[in-house]
């Protein structure tokens, strides 16, 4: 009975693909199978000298760095990011996080972390948006990889200006000292996978790394859904 009712509702309120906007079929969720197959995957996780790694070299110590997709203006990835951040569609982040996790765990050379930590939002932005998009990405990753997510340890202690149209140096100046850790001893000798939605200059990851730098034995890997060149 429930299935028939859902099918009836779908006639008037069809679920749409977050990437292409077309109607989803019965067994599809959030993103259609065609879009999932044809998204611009980077395969950075298979390349120890990928573009994200090169972007971050020499700025802070890290074990692994990658991004799932290439970001291009006007493309499907931009549609996904818009749905995730501005159209009240956090399920898009969870679905992409699941896809990301499936990609990573399918490669033997990728080192499994102990915990996934999303880049936090300032409480004012969190209140305005209603959710942290990176937290939904991290939750999808955690579900796929079957490892815990911790959204309590890292927090944003200062509100920052938008990073749009800022130079690399100005992005760093805007972000430094923006993050702090709640209980550093709990993270001793832990391998953290730090997750954000989009990486451009890497200033956000660098600022987060500063908050972790004094913790003994900590290992840091970083990842994002999309890489914007």
C-alpha cells in the first residue's frame, strides 16, 4: 500500500536528480544513475602527486589528500553544490559522501583513517543555513567506510568573511586562527580524515591543520567533494 501511495505522490511531486534536474526513477535516490556514472571523477586517490596534494605541499603535514570530483562553472557538480549549500538539500551531501567512500575503499593504496571530521561552520552561519553541508558529506563517508564521524572536536571560534574572490594569501589571512579543538588529548595518535565540500586554494584545510598541529602523534588526511582549479 505504501509503495502505491508513494507512486501516486510522485505523479504530482516527482523527486528530481540534484545534478541534472530530471525525474528520478523508482529505485534512484537523490542523484540519477546516469549522472552518478558520468560525473567528472578526479581519481586523485590513486595518484600520490595529484593536484590537491600539490596545492597543499609544504603548508602543513598530511598523509593523504584528494577530491572526488572536478568542479566547473555551469556543470553538474556546480548544480550539486548549489543543491547542497543553498537549496536546503543536505541529502545530496550524504549521497555524495557515500559515493566518495565507495570510491576510496575500492582502492587498496588508500590508508583507512580512524575518524572522519567535517570542517565546521560558525554558529551564525549554521543557524542561517540550518545544517553544515560538510557534516552531511562526512556522515555519508562514515556510513560507507563504517568508521565514526566526530563533529564535536573541531569548532570554528571566529566568523570569517566569504572566501569568494579573495587571493590565496587573503584567504589564508581570513581563515587563520578560525578553528580550535575541544579536547586535544582525545585525538592523540589518531588518524583524522578532514572533510570539506570544495577545495580551491586550501586555506580552510591549512587553518584547520593549525588547530591540530600541537597534538602528539596525530595524522591528518584531507578530502573534499570537489576540486576547483
